[in-house]
C-alpha cells in the first residue's frame, strides 16, 4: 500500500495525499465478485455505484471504497478519530479549488466540503467547531468532474414521529 493511502486509511492523515493510486482495488484486496458490496449514488446526475466497507478504527462512522467496473474510484472515511476516540481538527491544506455545501445528518453546512481536485482530495468540515467530518480521496481531476462523477450523494436522514405525535 502506498504510504499516502495507508496514512489516509489508518489516521485520516491527508498531508501527503496526491491522489488515489490506479491499483487501489488490488492494494486494498478488493476482488470483483468476492467482496460484500452495497449500492449508493455518486455524482450529479446521480449514478448507482457499488461500495465496499473497509475495516477501520480511524473512522467511527465507517470507511468505504467506491468501485466502478472493478476499479476503486473513491475512498471515503466518515468521522475520523484519533487513537483515543477524539475528534480530529481540520487539516491545514491551503486554499481549496472549490467549496461546496456539505450535508451532515439533518444539517447543511455552507462551504463545509473543501475540494482540492488537483490533489484528488475533498475534506468535509465543520468550520464553526474546527472538526474534520470526512475525507474523500480520488484520482486528481477538476472540481467540475469531481461533482459530476465522484461526489457522494447524501442519504436523507429519516425521522419518525414519536409516541403520541399526531
């Protein structure tokens, strides 16, 4: 595994990230037809894309490898934590190529997704609290291509009425 991929997966460390390696599926041990896959949506317009859960201790809400035609196109880790389970601070990455709104549960954080498309990286943040919410690694591209092909489509959070509600 490349050092940068290993650091991203093991510690949400994106400091040396320069893009998802072309052999990421092989490196991660994802073999078509043998891994448990789930369907989700990537891009705009949304396209059904399979994802594979990856073992992790560094992302409390999970780590996924998004796969198209046997090739990993995106790795996504949500709610990165340190070795003690504490939340991580927003990394210093300089000026992003684009800032998009980030849906986090029932909230929309204006400008909460910072896209560094030339590096193949998007980080989702809460600028008010200084917390890193998610990291997304992919091959370098443009901000528009990231939005069109690779950006995960948020799944709406379902809320059910409690007892006694009309």
